[in-house]
């Protein structure tokens, strides 16, 4: 099988057909600048296909290894802020003012991938198998695996989250791999549900390795950072990052997998560094696990769990670790739970003290008024009483403040976790929540995506507020329509929520025109509503005239 017969979108053999019946990619597609043209050969061996992803320090292509005859991925170092490449070209031109930054970064890219190539035995990695310097830049070639991101896997799950036993099974090999990488001075700085992928073997693997400057804000490379999973030091200087940065990312991933929502962004937690866990989860999760996440998600790096090995011990609930945490815990932190915390007790005492002070102040004012009234004399009091009586007698309908409802302002709940809001005791006294669940392809399950009243609206306390909450992505089973007439299959698939793309196959006359041969992807499995489905059908048979002409030609020659 040669690369000439392959689809440049999925590397499956399609012969002379230009549009792939498997993935729908068209081989005549022109790659936009600054990406490599389709069928560019790297290292005299790897034929480049379509772009899989482009972010941070470069771009990843699907590719075909002409020697091993297998699909691979090729990561090209391509920081778009520092280079220029016109459409159709392969050579990279480095911007004049970026030469020093670019070539330093290329060296870091090569060093990183050489270390990853030496670590190919680690179970939670996709092996790097080749490194190439070409086109005035560098490339890393890796094995290709069919995977799904942890983010999509969680969105596809029935509840949007997993139990601790399942999460522990998935994540512990990742911790072991990351710890080994740290011993080689490799720090990922981008661990998130987007960079962790699940293979068909049920194992998680860590992807998305980049140079350090592509994982921090204040650098000359456009960074790829994941809010909620990026530690606070990544918003400052790359020199402040280290093992503790990956600890934060791992803990945030575990939190997302267990709770069903992304932790608040680190930059938003600076003034309120508290780990909020809804009561129903706090009751079900082991205390040592909550403590471990609390410690690993601390904002201040100096107070955070320092290494992945320490995090693994805390997550295992070892007695020595729990005792050490109990002795050395110096900061009071609040975990939302149904029981009364020390902070709540202290706050209650403070409010009671303020109430007593307020009552004493009122008593003092009352005594002063009484003394003043006595000084004015009985006559003045009598006059005042008469005036008051006469005023209300002549104005019986004048409103008073008695019974006036308290008005409050509606906040913006969109983007927040409904579980967190609905279990907030303060918010439950302010609003009467009703909820409408809707599917969403842009918000995780459990996230609020709408509210019936705009933020800033003034309403009476205790009024109803309707929230729209995401159910995550809707998945539909792709029915088998093989053997059906295309029109009937089209109606069935469209009603189910799929978008049909018709692909005709040459018919030698022995098949029924418009009969469905197969569908891509595979029937019988669940896919996102709205997904494009490629329906392969038999085309029209040759016409009689054409057949007669061919028969005549065959007899003559």
C-alpha cells in the first residue's frame, strides 16, 4: 500500500477516490499557511496528512510511515509568532526579531523529545519514535493511537463524573509516569482532561508536551493553558514552575473526574483559596482523599504538595501521611460540607457579638430619647402626640415601611456549577431555584448555561429564578441502514439527529442503484447528535448505450 492510495485525513486506503468514504476528508484540500502542504515528505520517510491540532509551540499532523507502513503523528515545531511560511511552501522563515528566541526554543524542543524518546517504556506515554531537523525547524514523530480525550469521555458518561475506585485505577499509572519524567527534569505544565487521552485498552496516556514557555503567560510564545487546571505560577514566570505545577494539574483533573465540574480558575482563587466540594460528594469521598486534593490544590506553591510521590501517598491514605498532615497543617481551609465548620462557628459568634452591641446601642439611644422627652415636658409630648394623630387621621392611606419586601440583585450564575449553587445555604435563602436541563455541546454536564432573569435585575428576596443546566453532549445510537434505499435511510438518520453525506460507489450493473452499502462511522455505537455520517451507496448502473458501445469495442479489439 502506497501513500498515493491513502486518505490524507485518516490514512486509510481509498484507491483513486478523492473523498474518503470513512472520514469524509477530501484529498484535494489545500492546507492553509503556515501549515505543511498535504503529502509533504519529512525525513524521506513520513508523508504528512491533515492537521490534527495546532496550539502552543507547534502543530500536529497525521502521517504515514512509508517504511513501517503504519500511521503515525508528526509534531512540527512551529511557533507562529516567530516564523513565516507561505502557503504551499515547506521551508520556515524565522522573523528577524525572533531569531534568538526561536533557536533557543528549537533546542529545548529537541531536548524534550529526545528525553521522551528515551522514556518510551513508561506506560502512560505515547512513544516518540523519531526526531528530525528539517525545513529550518524540528519534528517529533510518535506512534498513532485511536483515543478519546478524558474530557470527552467524562462528558459522554451518564453522570459526567466517576467514582473514586475508577478514577484511582485510571490516574495512578499517570502519576507514576509523571514522577519518572520529573526525575529527568521533564515538567508538563499542561496536565488537563484535554491532554489526557483514553485508548481502546482502557489506559490513560499523557499527551501535549511542549516547551516550557508555551505553558506560561508572560513569554514570547503564544501559550496553551487550561483554566482551572493551570497553577497560579503559570500566570507569572516560567522559572517559578516545577513538579508542584504538575501536582496542581493532576489534582485538578482528579477533582473534575470526581465532582463533575472544573475547579475555579487559579487567578480567581487568590483572594478566597478554598476548596469547595458539594455536600453529597464530601459525604461519599474518603476524608484522606478530600484532604489530599485540598493540599494539592493550594494556590500558594510553597504551601502546596511538593512532589507527585507525596501526592500519591496522600491519595493512598497512608497513616504516616495523614498524621503528618494533621501535625503540620497551619492554614484553616473550608471544605463545603453539611456539618458546621470552625469558620462557621467563629462567624456565628462574631454575628452574635455584633447583635449584642447593636442591641446595647439601641438601649442607649432609647434612654437618651426618654431623658430628652422628659426635659421638653409633658406639654410638648402631648402636642407631638396630637400632631401625629391628626396627621394619620387625615392621611390614612400613606404607606409605611412595615411589610415592605427586601429587594436583591440577581447575580450571573452562568458558567458556574449548579450543584455548588443549589447547595449554597446563602443562595437558597435569596432565591427559589427551578431548573431546566438541556443538552449542550459546549458546556460540561452540571454547568449552568442560562437563567431567565438577567444579571443585575432587582427582584424580591425568595423569588423564583429559573436556571438552565447543561446535560452535556447528547449521544445517539447510529442505526444500521445497510441494504435500505438511501432516501429511507436519509430520513431515519436525519430524524435521529445525524447529518448525512452521500458517497456513491461505481455500480457495474449488478447492484440496485441508491442502495446503502455501509455507513461511516460504525453502526450500532453512540455518537454526538449532529455528527456527520457518510453513507456509501451504489451509484447508477451504466446506461444501455454505453454498455452496447463497450460490447462492440470488446468485439473489435
